[in-house]
């Protein structure tokens, strides 16, 4: 009786306790289902190749702890060149992506611009329709970008969807600030980089993550536009490893005869190597997600 009275005084009923317990069990199950595949890949990457293949079922710890797959991965020429290529693409693409998205978002949020409606219609048209795979390939080839990292940078230099997110954030900037800047003699470039850009930094952080993850995970354009194996980004190299595409890997495997000794574990080590950078960066930018995307969503 006293316990029931205490629960009532605290506002917690037996139904609330049961609900919280069930909710906790369900959430723990969902967390386990989400985390275990990552844990399995990590354990498999540190396992011995023979023992891993002979071990059925769930994996709770590395079978025959072995660093060999990682040593091979970091000395494998294609993995190293793939990592170098994707870092070059990110270093060049992200500044270009943000600058072009800022310009487009600023234009979309501007008022009293000549021919704004037809230009806006053309921009929105590209969001839903494209020329197609074959015209895109011919365009890249005729521009001299084929088998070059520029073919992975320039075609996706700006996303209209991200520009709309940027436009929504810029709409939340008070018009009085921009008008005051005009009165003081500032031009649009100065306004974008010295007034708008600092005020929408949460949105810029979100866009950086969107663009960065998009470039990091992208593999299809490279499969179309890159011919040389040593110009492939890490995603295409990892894809070749995961599907055991010997046509791509054999050219480099001859330089390292130990590839076959780690045929299975090198797959998991490649997954870890390509996933860890995003997992390390994501927590530092996640706090900007809700704030960045929701800027300008509520007026008043």
C-alpha cells in the first residue's frame, strides 16, 4: 500500500513502469541489431583467415587474433591509391560544393531579381530530370575529363536539394542586416561571406556532411568515368574486394603474393578502414542536424 502511494505521489503508475521496461527492452534489442554487424566486421577483420572461414554462426571475439589483413591493406597499392584519390576528391569538392550552394541559395532567396522565375524553373527542372547515362558519359569524354578525378568533382559540384536547404536558412536572416550592408556599400559577395555565411554555419555544417558522405559513398560515377585502376576511389576498390572482382585486384595482387592468404579477412579490414573516418566525423556534426535543417522552418 505504501509503495502504491509513493508511486502515485511521484506520478508513476504500474503501467508506466511496465511501459518503460518494455520500451527499454525493445530499444536494447534495436541497439543490438544495429551495433552487432559493426562489431562482427571488427572482430572478423582481426581474425585468422582459416579460423574465420571454419567458424560458423555468430562471432563474439576475433578467431586467432591477427593483424595481417590490416598490414596487407595498408601496403596494398590499390587501397592506398584509392584512399589518396577520395581524399583529393573531398579536398577539392567540398569547398566548391559549399561556395556554389551558397551562391545558388542566396539567389533563390533574393528578391526583385530579373528573370528569377524562369531561372528558378530551369534550376528546379535539373532536380527532377537529367540527360541520362549515355549523354553524361559522352559529355565527360568530349570535355576531356574521362579517366580523371575531375569527372568525379565537376558533374556533382552542386545539389539543388542542398541549395533549397541553404535558401531556407538564408530566408531566416533578417532583411534589415542585408539592407544595412547595402547602405554601407557592401556588394553581394561581401554579404554572402561576411554576413550570411557566419549566420548559417549550422546549416553549412549539415551541408558539408551531406556532400562529404555523398562523395565518400559514391562509386557508380567512377565505374563509368575512370578507366585506370590507380585512379579509382576507395569505394570502387572496396567494392571490387567485396564482390571478389579479380579483374581489378589482380593487377595489384601480383605485387603482393599474400593477398590470397587474407582473402576473407581483407574484406572486413577494408570495410573498417573505409567506415571509421565517417564514424569519427559524424558525432561532431550531428548536433547541427536539427538546428541546421530546421532554420527558417518556423516564422514569427
